[in-house]
């Protein structure tokens, strides 16, 4: 059965999923890949993934395998020979021919990796950058503004997969318990992001923790200089958890409050009705927690991501200590619901 693109996945033996990074984008690609596998159960799917994000795909029953992409090795004066050696290994890795490459990443290097693999064809999205579409034999036309997860789901639709947005599959691993004793009942705060201007300042984080007392609060995530947050009800696991351990915590938290980041998307996939994302300058309509059951703080208001106006979504306002009390009240309402 051919999809709208004219590509008939029934005639392919395998598909290479090109989505090596980053954490949040890999999570948002999971439902599209699940839809493709359900529609074409014979198709052997292998996911090319940066080594540091591979724990996200551990135990994924839709995949025949995960191909590590050691991007960190391709730096410095020895980068070219290291890349050549890896490409030779890449071409010898298992596949069932014919093989198609699905470029969810949409960058020049991901498109080239599909070509170097020898996949025929390489298929991508119309919003690909860096000239990647030049290497895409089939290009899926996207609307100008849409959520990242919807972009990936559109590729699945184009291939003939049925997408039920009310029953999406997010096959994330169970995770691993962090070291030490973890309380049964806790609120998880993930206050830091690699994106500039997204993280909480110390004063705002302290105010939020104070407003949530006496509930147990666990701080998780990574930051170069962890602040000292006071309060006997606060336990800091900053810089102390792996991806697998973070997933374990996100599965068990009573409520998750996270700035716009990859862990926010994991939280929304696992516990959408108990996730509250904080957006400063980013537009939650397009990069916020996907499930409508999740809530978002933006421009001083708490709502579902699709409920913000153009003006609110375009605003750039930091989360200040003065916002903590109202957000904490919402968190506690979620916790008791």
C-alpha cells in the first residue's frame, strides 16, 4: 500500500531512522516511529542515535536495533579518518534490503548519512535545513507552523500509517532507581536547560521550593554550578542522575515541574496530566509538552499550550520569584487530583 508520497513500505525490508539527537527531539519522534511499525509490522527498523541518548531507546520493542553514532569522536585533527572508518563499519551493519532512510533530523549530516548508508530512497521533511532536501528523493510538505511531534507524525501519515492522536505510543524504558533512598511521595523539579534563558534563577527556584513546603521536593537535572537551595523538605540530585535514573524519577513523581527541555517532553509522555512546563521565550504551541493534559506557565499565565494567544506566545518573560506562589498552588492542585 503506497502512501501519499508514492512510497510503498510493503516492498522494503528495513528502514533506517535518522534522528541522532537531541534528547527532546528523540522523544517527540517515538510516536511517529511506533505508528510506522504498527502499519508495517514486517519492516525492520533501526535507529541511528548519538551514543549519549541511546538509553532513551533501550528495550524499544518496535526496533530491530539501535546504531550508535559516536559524534564526539569526529572532532579535532583525526576527525576525518575516524569518520571514514566509522562509515565503513556503518555500511557493514545489519539491514534487510531494500532499505529506506527516514530523515527525521533534517540536517545536512543526517541526509548524507542516509546516502552513505546506501539507502534508496532517503525521505525527509520540507523544513529540513542546510540543503538536506537536495539529498531527499521524497520530501514531505509541512505546514509552516506546527508542533515538532506533529511534523514527525506527518511523515508517518505520508507513508500510509494511521495516526490516532488520542492513543499515541511513547515506548520509553522503565528506568533505574537512583542511589540512596527515594521517598514514595515527591514533587520533581527540573529547573535547568541547555537552552539560553530557559533555566530558573536561584531566587525563583528557592521561592518555588519554599512555596511547595512541606511537600518533599527533589531537584534533578544538570547544571555547571549547582546552587545551594535550602529547606529540610528539599533533596538535590542535581548532576547525580543518569538518563535512566531520571526516567525512573519522572515515572514516579506526584507532579513534575520542568523548564522547556528534553526531560519536560519525557515527563509529558509518561505523566501528561501531572506535568507543568515553564516557558520563558520559547513558544509552547510548537515546542511545549505535546499532550493537551499537560499545563504550561507562559507570560504569567498557566494554561494548555494551544490556549496561548499570539502575543503571549511571542513574549519573553522570565519566571520570577513572584510567580512561585501561584505556580505552587497549581502544582498542589494537580498533586491532590
